[in-house]
C-alpha cells in the first residue's frame, strides 16, 4: 500500500499534503492491527479448555471422547468391538465421532470436503461409493442405538488427499476434544471382499503424520478378528516396560477390565541388578536437550512408573479379573523370549502395547534394529510380524505429545 502511494506521488496523481496524511493513516492502522489481534484472537484459550487429552486424565468420572477413523466397511466390527470394550458408564459416558476417510483422487472433479451426517437420516444409498459410506455410517450409528444413552455417536465423512488427510483428522479430534484417536493399521486398509483398492503406503504415511501431530492420545489398531462373536471371557494383555505410552496403555486396559467377562493379564519387565543400563543418546530432534537433561527425564519416568504400578496393584488387589506378574530381564532378547512364550501358551483377544518411542530401557536393548514398523513400537511390531501370535489383535498406544 505504501509503495502504491509513492508511485502515485511520483506520477503527481496525489498532492504532497494529502499523501502525507494518507501515509500517516496507514502507519497508524498498521501499528494498531497487531495489538488488536493479540487482544482479540486467543487460539490458546480453546487449547487450555481441552485438558482431557489422554485416557489417564479422563479417568472414570469424566466423559470419554473418542474419534475413530475407518477406511472401509470391513473395519467396522473391530472398531465397534473396541468401543464396546472401552466400558461406557453413567459416570463416564463415551462420546464417539466416527470418520469415514475417502481419498480424493487426481481424476476426481470434486473438491476436498467434510460431510456431517444426520444421526436420524435413513436416506437410501446411490453409487457404489455412497453405498459403502452409507453402510459405514449406519453401522456406527447403530452402535450408539444399541448402547442406549451410554454411547453417543456422530458420523463424518472426510474427503481429501491422503497427503493432507491427517490435518482433517487432527482438527476434528481437537474440535471434539478427544482423549483418544483411533486409526487402523495401514496393512489392513484393503479386504479381499471389497474391490476398492486403498493405497496402503499412503495410509501408512498418513498414520505417521497423525501420530506426529495428534492433539491427544493415539491408538493404532491392528484388527485380527476383534469383532468376531465372543460368548466367553475377553482376554486382554499388557506388556509393561515403562514410560508414558505404557502408563496410558495400562490405564486403557484398566478401564476395560470393569466390563463383565473381561480378564486382564499384565506382564511387567524389570531390569536385573547386574544388567548394564543403556546410556541416553542425544537426539537432534529433541529440542536441544543435552545428555544430562535426558538422564534426568529418564529417572523422572522411572519414578512415575513406580508410583503408577504401586497404585495399579493396590486397585487390582484381590480382583479375579486381573493377573499381574514381573519378569526380570537383562536385554531385549530375554524380553522377546518371554513375550513369545506368554503369547504361545495362552490365547488373548487383544494386546494393548505402549509404543515406547525414544524409551531407553534394558528390556528393549538390541530390538530397535529388528523393528519393521516403527509406528508399532518394539512389542507391537514383534507381535504383529511374528508367527507365534497371528490371531491376537493389537492396539498400539501413543500418549499425547505436548
């Protein structure tokens, strides 16, 4: 704008006196805009209101808000079973937002959009794409009706390119004040029963972006029949090494165990006295934290783990629905041997595993080089890629990253 005035002044289209007044007015406006915007626009205000960004912070007295993503109809049953297991109660009702993720292809003429579905709509399906969307939406809404007032369900359809879809997902999770964001594992994006092919590589990149930028805890679901009818006891297992992700994973499992016919097995790995503890390595992405700071953080995490486990054992004392054991290990090989033996000896419907990103533990020494899918963490990856447990579903939990 100032350049425009100067240009007109040079061409003598504006008088000197008038141009001076105009330029002064513009300067006053420019100087006043910044403080006005700072005073009126407070994006952190909404962020501060959203304090329940984790399962732990939700507890058993506050609403449990979940955002669940689906790519195709064969993922419905697994997600629905996970929501049922999440144990909605009168004191802590579950509010679920289901998102059907639809890729906007290069050949599509439509623009990216977000569609909110009427919970009372019974509109008929049209095209094949609309038919799948209709089935997903109706199945999610039926879950809410099935559970009466304990589980409320809203449904959205997000149509965008996979490269930017994580932005839509994270914005919805923020808007819904979610404590848990569920996304399906990329290798299960397609089904033999569905002709539509979904780009698994693009879905994996999207999942990684979601886990990097999510405004709450993330659960990466590897469904291996979690939605199949089960008329007996649902068996859960948590392998506990330590850290925020594992505390969040065990908090979720503890919530589930209060449902009827649910049994939880917890296996905690404890460092042996003669084990050599690994030294923290400085990470360039760690905001310039030095080795000393990393070691202090490691000690702080250990103290939090001890307090958390003591509290858990006190709450679970005398419960026939919980089994707790501790295994002493010196390295990752011993950890994997125990995981293999436990999973081979018993059948578990669901393993809830903390991702354990940047965790420094004797129990994981030597395992990082063997991990095929980093987003699953060492324990989750071992179970998913192994041949000793190909029927146990896995939910990898990543605690909210501030």
